[in-house]
């Protein structure tokens, strides 16, 4: 099992360029997430998906779009990159959110991250 | 928006000693538990431990344990017998709005001294 993989690992863009980050998981997870991490900050949720064909906005969705055409893949798109989008991007997946009982939780499994620089 | 407070931006601990990392959170929905993750300098996010909100006993996983005080909305991570490999960022993450999301604190950077 590869777990959660992200492509690419590094990317440098110029302001205004577009790109797509690919996240793939082989654990048959229903839920998938995109986060960004900036220096001195924890992870902030950009968008998430609770199943194939569904997406929803997280805490910081502006400037990003996502698609979940296949259960195993979750794509994050930047249509017109800006320097403020320079960050490390993490994808994660899970069966379900943790509920009150320990026996029913499932943690989020994270990919290795993509370091994006926008000049 | 939910507020998570990790009051210790950085901490030092002597190897083989125990250390406690603080986390308090502000959520109106107390039906869901809380996660702790570790992020070493290599960058990956590693799941450490989970505490269910209805679990009567504090969670333990090897050298990691939680001091969970539901009424005070705090879930402090205790690492016993610190090792050099424990040097990393540690993030507390209770569920956010809608229960699907995790909301992360800003983290505590732990440095283990030989």
C-alpha cells in the first residue's frame, strides 16, 4: 500500500500561472482533504470531499478549486497563482471523522506534502 | 471559528525526562474527540493519539498519553522518557465545524536535549 501520495513534490510558478496538484489514496477512504501550511501556523483546511463527486469549502478556499471525479483521487487547482499561495500543501484521507467513542474513530492519513513557490 | 490554543511555541526537555504539551480548545460541539499529530523536520504529519470525548479513561499509546479534562476543554499530551527522535512540531487537532474537518493549533516545537 502506498497510502496517500501527492504529485508533484515541489513546484515553482510565476504569478498568474495555473497548476493542478494531484492527491491519490489506495485505502478506499471516503473522505479526502486539502490543507495548506504556512510558517508558524498549523494546517488550515482549503477544501474537502466526503465522497466521489462531492466537494465542500473549508476555512481558506479562495483562489482554489477542487474535483473528486474518482474516489481515490482529489485534485487541487490554482487557476491564477498568487505569491500569497506560496505554501506547503498537504492532502489527507480518512474513513470517517472521530466520534465520541474510541472504538469508532479513524484518523486522517497525510501525504508527504507539496512545496509550492509562487514568484 | 473554533479556537485552539497551544500556549508553548517552543519547549526543551532533557532526554529520558517526561514533558507535557498543552492544548485547550473552544468548541460548542463536544461530541467529537481530539487528535494529536507530530511533524518532524522532514515534514510529514504523523498521527500520535486520539481521545474520544466520551472515553472515561485518558488515552495512552506507548510513551504518549493524554491528560483530558473535558469540562475545561483541554487535552494535554504527555510524552514519557523523551528520546532525541521526539524533537518535532506537535499539533493538537480537535474536529472543526461540521465534524468532517480537523482544526489545527499553531503547534509546539519540542527540542530534546541529550
